[in-house]
């Protein structure tokens, strides 16, 4: 912590000193020191930019660019003050000026102007344009990158931590290139300021030398031109290095190596090209004989480099073949094959457009929405859905797996629509007969031309992606209990503990273990009862968990606590709730057949009696069609669980409720007795 504070303090002092440089005159020796420091900083920034593997490796560059530019301008102000007031800017400036001018002022000006033109017109202008385009393209690409991350997350290719890291990186890239778009203006302004400062120093220096210092015009011109050009050089050389670093950063693509490695590797991919280039240079020597010694040296170097590259490439391709010997097999690749995904969606190659975004497929987005919808309906987050193509399936077929087992299958015609009849057939609506996969209703695959006619006739027309989404949704609802494992249960408990810590402590681990809580929740999900109201379920388990550990009995107590929720699930929007009840004799028969053991209770009903109850139930349920209502069976609380166990294989979608699971305010009308 102290080291961090010291760094922050040093940066703060440095920025304050830059501001002070703009106000307080500095002695010559301090100017020399700061000018050398400025050159050192510029070289360091250039080296860091060249060694960055991607732009975000130097994410502080936009802010650093502002500080360095301000530092250089502060030096310009200080050196200008010293030159105009004393006619002397320090040893560094005088050395640079004397070395470049070499006795000829015009040559010095030309060299300085060339440096300014290179920086301002070539490097700075190009870096500014690249920054602008990169910022715009990065912002435009953000939604697509976010969708790609969501797709990878839902398909199981990455986990939540990886997804969060990628999202942060995308946001950082957008912020970085947006900052660079503005920071590149600093470089451009610095180049313009350099030209203005040199002009001011020269013109006003000559005036001050002649008027105030009493120097002859020639001597004043010689003195101040020397200092002016030296000052311009010590300012523009670091500025040129910074501009080059800016251009490198904004043009840097993501790579596994730095700039030097990438240049060497990519230019050396094809040694034949270097042989050709060397041969052309060698031939130039015969065109101009005086250049022959130089061209022979350069061409020979090129040939030697090409030979070395070819030898390295040959060795790189041969080494893996030598190393491939029978040894310990990579067990990780084998172990990964044993992994079973909780949910898998496999499809034939003909259905690839469903998942391919480039072909307009939105299956990945639909899966995201399905998981969100089911999280609200069921009360827990389903595992990620692994989506993959399967060459062994027929082209238009798909299947859904839960825990490695196939639980649903279907077939689609991508260029058709699924039409379901309203009950009255229209002879003009024709197509390929099929069955709607989610609910098993008779349907037709119709083409685009027949679609309008079918909709006008009252048919329900659905496109193939919606058919798949509906089938997947209903399948996951049906197998929600199988998808709630102990890990998922623990996550629910941990989430509840954040808001209801006392309630969680009353239940686990002293009263019920995670495994026992899981069994209770799975008992509810098996009958499509949402567990979203987890605080109420835990209150019930806290009350009755000390009395019994039987998950089924605890589940029945929980159902009673969820009476309002169960009532809302079955009651119609208007009118009474139509039900079928169990007769007294039937209830007594079921009650007598319940066997109680130390491992739990089970129904041991005579096969003939069971068959008769099932047949009578079918007869009574058919009466619901007359009323246009959904079937509901009502019975006493003591046998509800066993009646459900008896009927679930034959009527899995028919809810079986106990009398105390319905609110007293609901109007109930019995239309039959079993």
C-alpha cells in the first residue's frame, strides 16, 4: 500500500512541477537535465509501444500522452524564456544547434523543417486518422462482440468468469480507442506549437538581440538561429518519437508477439521472396557498375538471410515428427471426453442456418431468452445449453439431451412453416402432414404461398425457429427436476442467505442437508411447481423439517404453503374452476393400499384396481372438452401424492390438487366423480 501511495505522490508532484515550469524561470543546468529526461521518456515510450502485444497492454498511453505533451510544452516555455532573456538556452540546446547547423544556418532550417513535415504531415496525420477510424469501428462492433460472448456462454464454450473478462476487455477497448481519438489531437497540436515557437524565438530573438542587447544584426541572427534550431530539435526529436509510438499503438493488431517478433516472423514466412529481392539488387549492380560492390554486399546478405530462414523452417517442421513417440498420452484430452453436459441441443447439417448468425440464424439469442424465461418461471437458473451439429443425424433432424440422454426429438423444414388447424379444416390449406413436437398436435408443413391462406382460415402458423424454441422450452420445463443438482441447490441457498441469513441457518445444515433440500425442491419441480418463492419454502422446511426428513412429505407441506401460487396456476381467468373429484370408495381404496416403511411410503395397489381407476379417470377427463376447460383432479390431502404417482404415467400434464391447496375464495365446480 505504501508503494502505491509513493507512486501516486510522485506522479502528482511531477504534474505540479510541469505547471510550475510554465511560471518560474529555470537555470541552465536544470534545463539541460529536464531536456535529457524528456528524450529518455520519449525513447522509453517508443520501446514500450513496440513491445506491446496489443493496444490494451499500454492502456495508460492516452493519459501519458497528455502528460508528456504538457511536459514538453513546459520545457518549450522555459527554454524560450531563457533564450529570449539571456540569449542562452543551455548546453544541450547549444550542442544540438551547433551540430546540425555546422556553420550553415540554411541547412539547419531545412533539416528542422523536414523533421516537422515528417512528424506533422506523415506520422501525426496518419495516426490521427487511424485513431478516428479505430474508435468508430470499435464502437460499431461492440454489440456484435457482446452477442458472440453471450452465444459462447450459452453454448458452454466459456464460463461466467471468462464472459465477464471478455466483456470488460471489449469495454476497455472502446474506452481506449475513444481516448486515443482525442489524444491524437495533442500530438497534432504539439507539432503546430513547435513550428510557432521556433518562429517566435527566431523573430523576437533577433529583435531583442539588436534592440535590447545592442548586438549587430548578423551576430544576433547567428546567435539566436543557433539557439532556436537547437531548441526546436531537442523538442521535435522526442515529439517525433512520441508520434511514432502513437502510430504503432493505434495500428497494432492483437498478436502473440511484440512488433519485432511479428515483423521478423511474417516477413520471413517465404524465403523465396527474399531470394528474388536479392537477385534484383544484384542485377542492379550490372546496370550501374560503380554500384556493383555495394549491391553484391546487400544481395549476399539477402541470400544468406533467405538460406537461414529456409533452414529454420525445415528444422521447425522436422522436430515435431522426431518428438512424436509413444509416451504417456495426454490424459486431459481423454478425461474431457467423459464430461456430460447437462443440456445438449444437437442438429443435422441441414439446420446449421438456425445457429449461424451470418445466415440470419437467431437460435443462440433464443436460447438466452429461454433460460431467462425459465429462470423466472421455475425459480432457478438452468445450466448452459450446449449447441452443436451432429453428422450422424439426418439433415433436418434435431434432438435434445438432458444429462446425456435423449429426451426429445424433432424434424424441421427450414423453407416451410408449421400450421396447426383451429378445428375446422380448410381444403385449400395443404402441405406435408406432421406432428407439432412440443404438444403432439397434428399439423402441416406449408410453403410461403400457402401461409397467407392458412392465417386467413384461422390456422396457427409458426416459423421453424419458433417451433424449436417452443419444443426446447417445454422439454426443459418437463425435465426441470432432473436439472436441479446439488451444485444448483447450493447456489440457491447461498443466494437466499444474502437476504435471509437467519432463515437459512434454521434449515441447513442443522435440520436438513443440501441433498435433502434438493430432494424437496425436485419434488415440487417434478409437478411444474415453481420454487421461486424460496423464503416461503424454507420457512415450511424449518417448521416441519424437525418432524420428518421424508422429502415427499416435506414437499406436500410446501405445496400447502404455496396454495395461492397453485391456485393461480389452475384457475381460469373467468368463471368457476371445473374439477373431477375422487369418490369416497376410491379414496378409501387408495388409502388402504398405502404401505408405510422405514424407508418411506409407497402405493401397493392391486393391478386390477389400478387399471380400473385409470380407466375411470380417462372417462371423466374427457368431459372437460365439453366445457372448454383444462383438466384438474381434486382429492384429499392424505392421498394426493399417491394418486399423482398412480396417474402420472398416463396423464402427466393433468394437475392433481388437494383440497387444502386451493384458496377458499375460488369457485369450484365438480363435473365428474372417479
